């Protein structure tokens, strides 16, 4: 699982945002704002984590139970797919 | 001086980098343009590509999201591509202002790789003759057309902007028809007021700008917003006549032969009426009555941090002290004197703001006669329009009751 190039995570006035650059500007008219968990997961994927590890780091970081972390992660990954931000490994 | 503990929370969200104040054109009404001689007189130097890139890193770190690269004409710099490429990679919401007459294949290459989110292109006329009269360069017309053709291929949002003066007012219909032929993805803006030059700009604006009377006549003839807005305001105040809205709006403006109803014709409005409000309100004070120095800033061609591109009353030195320090210390330098009694009492929504007052009078709180007159005439026109609307509504009502 890999994030597409050309999306930059930025913190603006305490809000996490994704700024599209390059040809991606055509897909997003403006920025995408992320909540804290989403930004955390974004960074995890950027660092090469796959699903099981993502869930694990989320559990550790936020002291939530595994089921919830799993649901959140799946939800986020689905959103990324929907927004066409993800390259999935074969 | 303000009490800074009371100041609205500041955050440098939007920045403007004025990469140069020089230009390849010599527009009669340019607020900014200087030449090398004036640069020397002013004692500044244009900042190097490296300095702009370093600064961009700092403002990125400080949380700037919207960044405007402008001039003068930014593409005039031989190192424009270097600056642009490095800055664009960092991840800003990038806007580029240009006159589109210097778009080379090399520049297009980097713009294709990293398209700006928005491009503002200034259009000075609809023929080589007008370009000659306004910019001093007839050939620039064809070059602009070619430049726009190129820039249109990018996924960027395009805004075509024009500033009307005596020399190009006749071209407005042609410009707007051309601008609107590009469809919905291209906006078209006409600036409302031309002020005198700022920060040592060398153009002779006064000889070419429209008189306040011409300006307001132009608004009346051409601008949908100006006609429709007071009407809607009136309707809002009179909920009882809401049902007639459609009928009346048609009668009010569709008939006008000059009325370009399909055109996204918009006025760039001053956000001001600033300290007038602030003085009496319980809101936390700003510095200039607007966003300048609160959530936005400009870095001038010679590397000073100022409130907005039209200001220049005071500054700090981001390249020397680091951006954050320059940003943090900026408010200490701002001294906003109270407005003259005339303006404090005035009810007109004119286009005066500290920057335009400064440009017109040399003082942040000066009384700008030109802008004042325009504002008052516009207000009169608005009242006239409203009277007109009222009359029409009354007549409609009468007819309506007659049929009952
Ligand atoms: S219309 Fe004239 S008097 Fe009124 S605020 Fe503007 S400049 Fe001042
Ligand atoms: S000082 Fe005037 S021109 Fe500058 S940002 Fe404020 S309202 Fe706009």
C-alpha cells in the first residue's frame, strides 16, 4: 500500500491538511483536511506500514481497542481509495 | 499604537512574494512598477533566487498555506524557473500573477510539472493599438494571446483580470466577450478602483484613470453585481414582496442592451471599512482593519515584510532576522492613526482602506478625495436604482390588485 506522489501533509494553524501539487491539483480544488487519527494513519502509510501494523500503531498511540482501531483504519483506507490517493500493491 | 495583548490572534496563512517590481511592460496605471533607476534611488536590491527559496522554506514551516507569486512581472526574472520549481514542490496553494507575455517553452515545462492552483492574468486591451497605448508595447498583445493559449492547457484555475483606464475602456466589451468565451473555468474580474502608485512606483496613474463619474457610469452600465445587489438587499428588507422577485429582476436588468448577463463579471471589493468598525466594536482589534498583518503579509521585491502589497508604511526584515521573528515583531511597527472626522461619520461604503488612503494621500488616515467622490457617486447611483426598483414594485402591485 502506497500513497500517490504529489500530496503533501501540512499542519496549518493546528489543522492537518493535504495539499495536492503537480497534476493532482486537477483532482482536488483546494486542500483536504484530516482529523488527528487520519493524519496519524497518513504518516504511517507514508512510512511504509501495511494494514496490520497500521492498526497496531493506532492501538498503541491512542490506547483504543483493536476492533475500533481496525474499523477506523479500514474506513480511512477506503476513503483514500475512493479519493484515488492510493496505489495498492499487487 | 495598539495594545498587543488585545490583538486578534495572528497566523501567517496567506503570503505574497513580490519577486520583482520591474516589468517588461510599462502600463500607465501600474501601482507597483519601478525601473532600475528607481530601484537605485530607493536603495534596495532584488533578492536572489536562493533567498526567495530559503524564505519559502521558512514561511512553509511557519504555516503559510496560500502563496502568491507576483511582481511586477515575475517571469521577467531569468531565475524565475528555479524559484518557481523549488517553491511549488513545497506544497502551498500556489497562485501566480502574470501578464502572460513572457511564457516561454521552458517556463511551460515547469508549470506543467507543477501547475499553480490558480493563475491570474492581467489583460490590458483587445488590440495591439490598445496594448500600445496602455503598456507601451503593441506586440505584447499577440504575445499575451499566445501566453493565454499556453496557460489554458494547465489544470490551474484561470482568472483574467483587467484594469480599466481611459485608454482601454472602449475595449471592455471585446475583452469580456473574449474572456467569457473560455467558459466556466475561467473567471473574469474588473478592478473597481485604480489608486495612485505605492512604494515609489513610477507610473502616472492620475493622467489615465477614469474620473469618478466615468467609473460609476461604467459600473452602472456594465456590472450585474452593482445592480442586483442593492435590489436583493431591498427585497430582504421587504419580505412581503418576495413573490415578485423573479418578475422584477427580469425587468430590472435583462432588458439593458449593454448588460452582459451571462458573464461572470465581478468586482474586486476592498474588504475594508476597517478601523471605522473596529473603533466602535468590541471585537479584538486588527492592525489595519483587515487581514493585513493578521493572517496575511507581503514580502516586497527588496525583501521587506509588509502588511499587504499596497501598504509599505512600515516593515520588518524576514531575510535578515528570520521570517518568524519578522512576523512576530511586525505589529510593534504599525501605527494606525484615527480616521478624519469626515470619514468616521460617513455612511458610505467607499473603497478607502489604509492602503488606498496611503497611496492617494501619503497618509494611512488621509482623506482620499478621488475614492471618496467615487464612493459617494456610487452610493447615489445605488439609491437611484433602489428608487427605480421601488417604483417598479409599486406599479406591479397596483396592476396586480387591479386584476383582482
Ligand atoms: S466616502 Fe469619503 S468621507 Fe466617506 S469614508 Fe469614504 S473617504 Fe471617508
Ligand atoms: S490595507 Fe487595504 S488593500 Fe491592504 S489588505 Fe487591507 S483592505 Fe486590502
